[in-house]
């Protein structure tokens, strides 16, 4: 069955694409969740036009996202936290603090885009992944220092 996707579906396709999926997957998952609609001979030309429009729009978004990724790669964020004498933090560093520090530098990301492989509980330099899209995941350097 050929489906026009309204939203991105992992391992199936991106929004605005016409993809071929099994009937059961479309009927039981895609249609009830309003993720796509069936492409028929009548509506095929309309979806082809939409596909081209979305493709142009996604090219613009892709270039903006890649520019943001380069900006994030070259940025080092310094966050001051309360620290024990042995260099451990009181608690751990939250994604919200990282987002606030990036916002202060003029970079806007959401806290759910900050991926911490493990909790940051010590002072020093740490690498944090910022997930901008399924393909773009630049690494940000976060330097945690002690509050004076």
C-alpha cells in the first residue's frame, strides 16, 4: 500500500514522502495515529505537488540545521555549580541548565534534544550530544566549574 506521510515515522520515512508499506501496518498503526493517508489514483497528483513543496522546505531547514550544528560543535559552555571539596557536584547537572547556558550564547535548543550518556556529577570537561535531527547530532563541550 502506498502512503503519504504527514509526520516522520522512524525506519519508514520522513513527513511529506510517499512510501510503500504493508497493509496491516498502515491500517493498524499509521491510519489510527493519523500519521499518513493512502495514495490513490485520484489524489496522487495532489500528493506529488505537496511532496515537492515539502522537499524544498526541508532543504532550507536542513541547511539551517547544519549551520546550527557547526555553531554547536565550536561552542564551549561553562556552567558554575556547587561542588564538594573532592570535585563532585551536589546532585547532577540537568539538561535544563545546559539549555539555559546555550540560550545565553544565542543557541536555541529544547531540553529533550540534550542527550546525556551518563549523569554529569563531577567538575571538569564533558561531551554532551545535542540531537538536532535523526542524522545531525553535534557534540557540545560542557565545562563544569565550582561556584565561588
